[in-house]
């Protein structure tokens, strides 16, 4: 896997995505004025595969509208009475 280069400015704008890529096993070189200044990589061994699309998906609602007031019952059931 090739190392990705990211400027500090782009890193600030997309930190979550860059961290997710590093967590997935990719090494990212951080640059300042096109010169490498740091390297970001996974903290642990690559025993977890997260895929190429990490951080690019959309969240889906757990409950749909129109549950006729059953939100609380569903949430309490999910929490196991806690």
C-alpha cells in the first residue's frame, strides 16, 4: 500500500478521515510546504481490517418515524432496563 501525503491544512480539515485511514492500516505522511514533517500510522498491528471506504459512509437512523410513540419502549428495551 502506497503512503498517502496530506498537508497540515488538509489534515486540519479532515482529521477524522485521515485518522480512520491510519487506523485501517495506511501510513500517511504529513507535509508542510510540500516537505515531509511527520508520519501517521496505525497504533496496533493490522489485525483488524476496516476496508477502503472507512469514514465515507452515511449514518442510518436506528428508528424510523411513525412508530406511534414507541420510541421510549424501544430505547428501554435496547438498554436492557438500565
